[in-house]
C-alpha cells in the first residue's frame, strides 16, 4: 500500500476524516513504521555496506541508516573472515591506546556509538562488509511505499491507535493497539528470519596459544 492508501485506511477506521491534519497523521504513520522496525530483524531491512580500511587507521563510521549491526566481515584477497565483536570495556582493557598498538590483520571490532573500531589496527588496505539492519525510509510522499512488506495491517492499526490516543479516546486506542500487536506478531511469523552468521565460541589453549575468534576463513568468491 502507498502512504496515501495507508492514511486513508487509518482515517476510515478511526472515523475521523479531517482530524488530525494530514501532516500529523503522516507523522503518526512514520512513527508507527519506526516502531515496527524495532520489533524484529526484518529481512527487508537487512543490508550490507562496504567500507575501505586504511593502514594504521582503526576507527570508521557505521552506515548512517543503521539501526543495529549484525556483524562485520573482513575481505582479504579471495578470503573472508567474520570479525569477533567486542565491547568498549574490553577494548579499554586490552587496547587502552589503539593508535600505539602494533598493526596486523584485524580480528576484532567494537561498536563505538556511530563508529566502530577494528583491532589490531590494519597493517594494509582491506575491505570490510558491514551486515546490518537499517531503519526504513520515511514515507515522505503519498506515492511512497514502505520498504517492509507484509506489515500494512500493522501500520494501519498502529496509526489508528495513535489517532485515538491524540483525542483521549483511550478505550478505542487500547482496542487498536491490541490489533496492532496482533498484526506485528503475524508479520513476524511470516517473515521467516534466518541467522546472518554463526559465531564460533572462543577457545583458549595452553601456554603460548592464541584465542580463536569469529568464524573460520573461507573463500569470499565461493559463498
């Protein structure tokens, strides 16, 4: 459904043809769309962006439309490797001054707000693929359609609930919020999400051994 069709459906269900205004109703629809996006790792919102790494540079920006990162894959020639995700606390303990660390092939990454760190700092130019769930684009025109498929019922019900809340009709809002939750659950079941990667547990051997992180190396051209 287009934005115009979704707004018309919400008006029809709320029985309010002119209140709220078209602008406010469109805002309610977009707020509902963002709420739906938070509820699940929707296949339609899964994306992979490419970032070029430079030697001795360890901090890079995440994609601007990212909601949550699902992993970062390092490309090294014809091989690829999932970097192991670390926390900021781990970085502070192990790499208190990353710029002073010896460079090498990155094995870990750590989210840092809108940025991510790769460690150790790269010893050469590499490419990484950031696998992430993005925010859906705002429905800015009447002809715009949601990037998400199968959620039209949820968008209409959620927007209708917001309309009733805005005029303090709380019983009606409660009813439509229940319809919204039901529609979201139904859409989630239909989405049939698949995992993006299977992390290999860390293993620590005897003296002198190195910790195993991420997945095993594999040919990037054979996936």
